[in-house]
């Protein structure tokens, strides 16, 4: 499954694995939301509400597509967050890993808080 994420200053695509959370997100696409940022992470709410999966992780690689179950949000880290240690991508809590961005994660630097975000099937 491939998705496209669009915002006023850019866009990127991502490849999702066949996880239960990825399937739930796929079923809801397209979705529109408003971006928030936290350090070098972009996140935004979705209409999806799922539990934490058994392999949920808090520390991930830049460009990971993660789902923050506590906030029903997609989390897209591209660098350190305020709670990171030694430059890692540490999310606010354990998140379900859905997949990864296809290109350079630093493209997310152009997302500004409040930007409209659209996620659609690619």
C-alpha cells in the first residue's frame, strides 16, 4: 500500500506494511487534517482509533510512518524530538509502525503548524 501526504509547501509518498493499523488507515483514505510539529516530528489527527500493537515502538528511524494511539494521530519523525537522546527519533509514547516514507524524510521540514494536510492513496 502506498500513500501520498500533501501540504502547502510539498508532498511525499510512503509505503505501508499490511499491519492492522495500516489497513484501518487505508480504509479511511482520503483524510484531511491540520499539522502539528514537535521538534523534528510532524503529526496530525486521523479518524482512525486503534489499540497499540504488540510491536509498538517509541524509538524509530527518521522517515518512519507511525501511529500514535493515544492521540489517534499519524506521527512522521524526521529527526530528534524534545525527549530524544543522542539524536534519536523518540516519539511521545509507543506507536504502531505502519511503514516508511519513500524519499528523504527531511522534506517534512517544510510543514508548518496549522498547515492543512491531506493523506490519500497513491
